C-alpha cells in the first residue's frame, strides 16, 4: 500500500499569560478526537509560513503579526486499513496576532497552560513539540 506524504504547518498560539490555544480534531478526520495545534496541509506553491498564515486565519480567525519557527518534526503513522502516513510538521510559535482565536469550524477548543499540555491527548507526531514546550518553558 502506498504511503501518503503530508506536510503540515501548525501554530502554537501562546498568550502573554503562557496559555496555549488548542482545538480538537473532527470526527471525520484522521486521529479524530485528539487535541491539536491549529494549522493544516501545505498546498502546492506555498511555503510553510504562508500555509501557517492561511490556515490560522481560516481555522481560528486570527491574523499573525509575527511568529518564530520552532521545530520540524517527521513522523510515520502505521495504518494497515487506511495506508501509512508520513507526516512532516513545521511548528511555529505565535505570540503576536490580531483578533481573538476561536474554532471557526465549530470544533471544541480551549486555552491550556503551557505546563499542563498532555502529550497523551495529542497525536504522536506532536509529542516532541509538547516536550520542547514544557522543557523550555518561557524561554522560547
């Protein structure tokens, strides 16, 4: 079976109080029910940063002023029934934006303290991002 290659840009939207905005994956999506950092697939001709700006505006209705590239993560999900997925995530820290983030697609969302992020509530590909956020705390 063929492996799907998917590149994704995500925003770790962090408030001045150190809280991170997360959304829950929809029922129809791969890994439904898990929490995630908002973002989406990189389209042909887009840079990861252009994708970040577009997806964050579409999903949570904010416009990024500035972001900092944090990490590139590669992860392979093994799925015998639906085919394997090779995911590359470009994670950006977003601390300056216009608007108030909310889940435009109606999915559950919440602010969570950076130190309270629970990797078990996220898809496995996010584990190293969460560990980095918790270990570096306010330094990033």
